[in-house]
């Protein structure tokens, strides 16, 4: 089928709108008619070549909500017309060691992977790379494995639902499912973009205190307050940002530090902000930097350094619960949406997102 898509031919250049041929759904695959796709900062990193080597031409977009258009052989979870989210993290297979352990985010059968040869072919016969692996949202239609889909209720607005595919679960999930933050403990979130804000609202939901937003941009710190930060620290304005965290946490450091922005120096700073026995959870994927400058002594205070992708969620269970929280008014999604753009205006939306003054711009199809 011919579909309109926004294609990456060169790094750091606007996407090119063109007609591509999309594969029909094969075994276990589903064709989705796109309704909304939010722009995540990872898409922008990919388009700048900051997220590993990407074989061009390529297509990005991975915060997807749409409707099932056609199902391939063997698909049982969805039928034509269902409203779905498509996420980069698949549902676990249910059969492997980790799924049986209840850790479906570590499934060894259905793995989260980036940069796959995808389902779109251009007029020159080139098959596009899909930045987000199984999913691609910068197109009117996409063919996606069934295991990457989550059904959502018909009354869930598409521009809100799509945010659950990446930014919300990455932040909220990091708090609930990976760091397993407990009530009354202190949390510092380094990086208050779309993902960091969701870590902050997760910390508030759990009952953490204090909750400290850390960012070099004051507008992002203002957003942090809206999402539940009780304190903020701007490392550019603060002579010693690590000391600032210790001052707020009664001299102990933060029990949990969530690092939601790339950069080894930032990670190091986040680590130094943690309390004895504290846990540091990395959720910013970084730009391929190597970890240096660490010594065994850094870990002698019992600090733990870990990470999570997509909040270590159990995809279909946890997103269903998040939708329930949203409907109950306990999860902020409306406040995450900064602007809506038509698909034709995608390059404008990307420029606006890159500036960092918005939380999420959503492309509406
Ligand atoms: Zn993302
Ligand atoms: Zn599995």
C-alpha cells in the first residue's frame, strides 16, 4: 500500500515528505492507521546522529496511537478498528525464563531493539531503517508486530494515549517498577524533560519527600513543580549542585536519583547526589559515551547504580493501570501536551521540540 511518510535522508536536515510502499501485515503483524504520534527527544537524537550510527534512509517516531487497519495471520490480540498504542518495548512472550520470573521487560524472545530494517520501501527501492526498531510513527500507516501493541479504551484521547508509549512509562515506570521508590524517601530527578517529569509525578504518586527536580533550564524546573517537585536545583545557578541536594535532604543525599538526561558528567553528578545505600537509576540512554572516572571507593557507601528501559513495564498490564490513573485524575497527561501539529508540519514540530521549550508536541494525522 502507498502511504505518506516523513523520511530521514540526511542527518541534521528536515525530514522529506514522500510516498512509500508499506508491506502488508505478515504473520503476527498488524497494520495501523496512525492517529497521533508524539515527538520524543530520542527521535531528535537519532536525527542528529547522536544515538548510534543510523543507516539512511530511515524513519523515526515511536510514541504512537492509532487504529487497527488490517491484521496478519495468527493475530489474536486485536481486530480491525481497535484503538491501540504501539510501543518500542514488546509484551513479554510469557514463556521464557524472565517472563516466568515476572520480568517481562527482560524477555529474551520479544526483545526491545533499535534500528531494524523495516516495512517501508521508497521509490528508489531502498528499504528504510526504522529508528525505533519494531515501530515507526512518522507515517500515515505502519506495519507493527502484534506484541508491540496495547489496546486502549475508545474514550481515551489519542493525543494523550500516545504519550504512554514511551515518555510516561519511561519516567513513571522507573520510579515504580525499577527503582521501586518507597513512601517518605527522597528523590532527585536529574533532567526535567518529558521523561523526567513523569519520574517526578511517579515519585509524588508514591509519596516520596522531598522530590527535587534538577535541570539547567528554569522553564523545565517550573514544569517540575507542576508535576510534583517540592524543590528544584539549577546546576548552572548553583555553585555546588551536589551540596544543594544534600542541604535539601537533611545532609544525607537523595535516597533515589533518577538520571533522565544524557551525559556521563551528568550521570556522575547524579551518582554523587545519592545518599549512602541510595539507588541511582539511569533512564537517559546517552550518546554512546564510555563510563570512566569511577573507582571501587565510589561504591563503598553501598550506592547502587542501575538502569531501566521504558520503565521496566509489563506493557499491557501497566499501561492499562496508567490509563485508569489518568481517568481518576491521578496521572497528568493533558499537561504534557504542549502543541498539536498536522503531519505536513512535522518539521516545524521537530524544530519546536528540539529547542527544549516544550514538553511534548504531538503530530495529529
Ligand atoms: Zn521515546
Ligand atoms: Zn519472554
